[in-house]
């Protein structure tokens, strides 16, 4: 009896650890607060392959993006953003200054790959880069499990307080 109880507990513990490894990996990349918030606002977060982005860090992998929200702008000075350029390419830039003129927010950015650092407007911003990961099967699996659980499962009830 003791042996089967011990084996059952060991199997259950192993299952829980294996089932939660993708979530632990994502939490390590983006942080626990952002991870929990992603279940409350599932459409506010996305990820994409880094292959089509002009960047000084042209590493293969994924970038995790927090999409802009018009209720609470989350982009601050020093943040890394992903935006469309005038040449209609996606580029990673670092915000160096933010100005508001006549209700329009203008972001002045720094980019080491483009000599013309033109100002960036809200309509050009795809989102704020909140994390990066390598391009390997494990991170691909983790990102897909995270996306599936945010969009298809009602997992946020596990994180809400009564």
C-alpha cells in the first residue's frame, strides 16, 4: 500500500512539473506579473520570429511583444520597440525621447542599423519588446502552449482571487 501511494505521488509530481515547464519557461522570459496579466488581457501579447526584423541583434529566435494599448500607454524612455519604418520594414528601435504635440505622441528613437532615425508615431508601433528567446523546438513549444492557453482556455480563473 505504501509503495503504490509513494509511486502515485511521484508520478503525480512528475506530471505536474512536466505540464508546467512551458509556463515556467515563459515566466522566466517575461516575468510573473506579465505572465499573469497575459491571461487577463490575452490579445495584448503576441510573439513573432525575429527573421523579418531589421536589428543590430539579428539573432535567430522569437521576440515577445506587448501590443500598444490606448487606455494606458506602456512605452517609456529606454524601452525597445518594434515598429514599421518609412521604408515599410519592421525594425527594432530604442526609445530615447517621447514628446506630445497637439495630442500626437512622437517617439524619437535610436537604431544602429538605420542612419536616418526619423521620429516614430503611434500608428507605426507594433509593440514594446518584453522578451526574446532562442529559435529551438523547446521555446517554440513553450510559446505555442502559452498562446493556446491564453486564447482557448479559461486558465485565468486559476490566477484570480475570490
